[in-house]
């Protein structure tokens, strides 16, 4: 019992640390509200008219073609796969304009998407040395992106 409590506490600590690190990174990269919109957004986001959750323009061109990208994607999705449940609930609620349908059908859809995201994350982590490195199995690439997309609807 003691071993179970210690391992559970360690997993909770790791998950909270990763979430906290993501929040700090998001705050550090947040656009200042006082800046004009033309100078605040990157050129790629201005031309597409759609908000980009991860700034891929600033990433190096070689990062996406390395095993480290696949390993990072797998580990990050393993720690945030549960974001698919609220994302699907919000998306269905907004599409159907009914909160009850979103809480029932959306939660069920989110649960299955959550399990698929967890399996693909384990697969990416286990096979990070095997190419292709820059082709995710699920779209969007990260579960956080699906949550952001659901909030923007």
C-alpha cells in the first residue's frame, strides 16, 4: 500500500509539474494586449486569419525531422491526453447549441478520442527512433490544440 501511494504521488507530481511548466511557457509567450495586432501576431498567423496555438514558424526546420520531435509529442500527449474529453464536450455543445447533448454525447466522444490519443502517445514514445518523425497519427498534433480549437468555436 505504501509503494502504491508513493508511486501515485510521484505520478501526480510529474503531471502537475508538466502542466505548470506548460502554463509558464504559455504566459511567457503570451502576446501583450497593449501591442498593436499587426506587430503582435506572426506573419503566418496574419495571412491565414486563424490563430495558431503553437508557433511553428519559430521552430527550426530540422526539429520536426528528428526523433526528439516524436518523443516530445508522445510524452506531451501522454501527460495531456485527458484534454480530449472537455474539448469534445465543448465542441459538441457549441455545434448543437445544447449543453446537455454536449455533456453526454460530447463526453462519450471525448472519452474515445482520449483513449485514441493515449494509445498514439504510447506508440510515438515507444517508436520514437523509427521514422517518420514529423507525421503525427492524430490531428491536431497535440491534445492541447484540440482544446484551444474547441474554445475558439
